[in-house]
């Protein structure tokens, strides 16, 4: 049977390794594949937009938690997200053009 001290060290080492691997992957995507990060941001923005478009208490709570300074103003938050979505699409298009020029 494995001693408890060795097991604790092994678990800690595995956790540190997984965290390091996550940051290496994030760094790699940021440096060599920035369009993937923008695509993920676009998916997240789309989810937020869908939540706000449904309306109701959940949309009000979501808006309140995301933008507390706006005090749950769904329309203002939705307008902001729609503008942000357009900016991210333009950023993705620019990255696609830059990537196409490298190949």
C-alpha cells in the first residue's frame, strides 16, 4: 500500500502538472493560434446574447451579475454584446486574413 505522504505528494504533483499544461496550452493559443481564442469568445458572447434575448428573471439576473453598474438593464447589456460581437467578428476576419497571408 502507498504511504499517505507519498500519495499526497503525487496528487499535488499531478494537479500542478495539469495547471501548468493548461497555461502552456493557453500561451500556445495566444501566440500561435489567436483566432481560436477569438472564436471561443464569440461562442461565449453568442450564449450571453441568447440568454438576454429570452428575457425574464434569468436574463435580468444574468445582466445584473455581468454588468452590475447597469443595474440589470437588459436592453443596454444586449446592445453592448451585439456591438462586441461585431468587433470580435471583425477581429476574427482580420486574423483570418493575416493567417491566409502567411500560408
